């Protein structure tokens, strides 16, 4: 092969090589898109929200996604791009450039919060990064109708109650009333009126028809941010004429009747009660004047009546508002033919070192419902102050155990029967002595020791609390 041929051959080879490099450079030398940073600059409800996406190289184009869907750029939502320089330089010593895309949402609303994705594209290559725009805020009660609202039932007034809440993405307000024993009385649930981007207002109209409209009215809205209910309370106070109803009348002795009643004073102070009675066959009611009924009472014991006599009772109540209608107990009641007297006859049912159990026979059937509990006493012999206990009466007639007594001690016990109607007790039973058993002996007291070279003198006194019969000592 000649030199000319070799030179021709390699020339063609170099031409092809450099031609391939020049033609392939746009492919092999192309940069991939890179997202330097995605930032939420600010995001407050009612103000502009700005999100920036910094990309390089500067030839990269950006498109935005909102919750995975392409975001439409319009008059309220717009973006602008700006070229910037990095601090570092490229291999040729020139400052590296990047492009910053700024997305602006004018007057952001709750429909704008969500996931925003910056998608950077260069040729067929693309890369994505996301940021969350959170416009939420904790719920709170802003304002409510001042209370209490005071109305007279006779005026049949119309009352409008309002609550203003600042709450995120909630439009319904629930109204309910707190009833007796904190029962919930549902009133309504309805859409609220939007005042501005953050606040809603709801109102409830109440037409006062009767005293039972009295109570605490509650407006309530759910706060999804804290997963709690935000409430406002408005007290409505209704004044009305009082009502009293006699519930029960029970003869409890030959001269006594027990009665109790239900009173509705409707927010007015009670001034007094007026109790009247008639003795059959008379049709006239007379005022009961032997004892005044306390204004805080809901029960009373009439005294000084005749035995085996039929009576009918009538009751009125007066408040600062006015006087109730009289309520007449529909049934007549008859006083007993004799006083119910029951004196327990106690017995010792058992004992231990620290306890004594006492019992007694049940009262007669015809008076057992008039006995509600027993008062018991245990007094240590030669001491003055007794221990007292209360023991409920029931059909089981269970005995009672006094515990935490001192061992090796004698106690005296007695019992009397008591009534919840009169808050009084009958006569005491005869006393019954009983001794607790021996326990663990106490330590000797005043122990002294005298020592010499060939003897020891040990002295002591009996235990301060023997707890048992001392029969000897062990040294």
C-alpha cells in the first residue's frame, strides 16, 4: 500500500468521525431538566398566594398541575418567569443560570388549597416536584347574641338568636337546646350565611309559646381543622306563673300526714306555700297554720290531725311573679288508728377479736314501710362517746357488723328505728353488752434492765393495750 493511499484513507476516517460528533452533539450534549427548589412564599386566605419553581437550564419550560390536573392560567391565576444566576460557574468560567417561575393566585379562596406540582420539561425529559398550599385555620366563635334573654311568657315574644363563626370549609350550623338533666333537644340544622371568606352567620328564630321554652340554646359548628365542635350558648329565661302538683300523701301516724310535691317556679323566687285541708265529710277547706312550710321544701309533715279520719289536701305556691293555681290531691287519705311504734329487740349474732355482729327481728308488716333505716350505737364499756352507724332497712333484714373494735374489750350496743318522712327516730332498744375475742397481746410497757457482773434485773409493766387476757410472760 502506498503512502498516498494511507493518507487518503485516514483523512476520510477523521472527516467521518468529526462529522458524527457535530451531528450527534445536540443529542449527547443536551442537559436534563432539573428542579432546584419549589417554595410556597405565602398563603393566606383572602390574600395572594405565591409559589415559585426554580429550574435549570434556562431552556426548561414549566407547566403547573393542581391536584394532579393541569392548572388553567387565567386572569386570577398567572405566572411569570425570570432568569437568575447561581453563585457557581460552569467549566468555561461563565456564571450558571437558572429560571425562576412564580405562580400567583390572586385573592386565594378555600377552593385553591391543595397539591401544586411544578413539572419541568426539556425535550422528552421531564421532572416534577410538589408543594401543598394549606389555607386552613382553626375554628372559633366570633360573636353571638348577648344573653341571658329574659321574656315574660304572656307576651308570646319572637326572639332571634345569632351566632357568627370563623370556620374552615364548613357551611352548616346545628341548633339544639339543653334540656333537663342535660338532655339534648334537637332544633334544626341548616346552611349558614357567608359573611366573608372566613366567617359565616346563622340565626334561629324562637316564638315563645310556653314556659318550657326556657333553657340554654346552643349553636354548633364542626371545625375540621381541630376535629372538634365549636359552640356558642345563649340562655333564654322565661318568667311565668308558678305551678305546684302534690305527688304523694301518706298517713304515717294517728296524727300525721306526709306529702311531697313538684314545683315549677319558672325563674322566680318562692315567697311561700299555702297548705289547705278538709276533713270529711266537710266540703270546706281550711288553712293549715300549725307550722309554716319552708320555701326550700318539697315535702312536709302535717301534724295535729285526728286519728282514723279522712282528709283531702290542697296546695298553692306564691313567687315574686305571682301565685299558682291551687292543686287538690285527687284522693282522700285516712290517718292511722294508732301510732306505729317499733322498738328493736337486738341480739348478738357473732364476734371476733375486732368485730361484733348484731341483729334484730323485722318490724311488723303493717308498719314496715314507715321505717326506712336504723340508727345504731356501739359504746365501749366505761367510755362516754359512742360510735354511730346507719343501716338501711329492706326486706332482707340483714344484721350489721361493727368492725375495727378493740380486742378483749366489752361494748354496749343499742338500736332505734327511724323514718325518712319525719327525719325522726323512735325509742332506743334495751342495751346489749358483748365482748370481742382475744387478739395478739400488746408489748409490755416500761421495760427496764439493770446489769451487774453476775446478774441481770429485768422489770416491766403490763401492756397499755393488752388485747387479750395476760396469763404470763416469756423472757
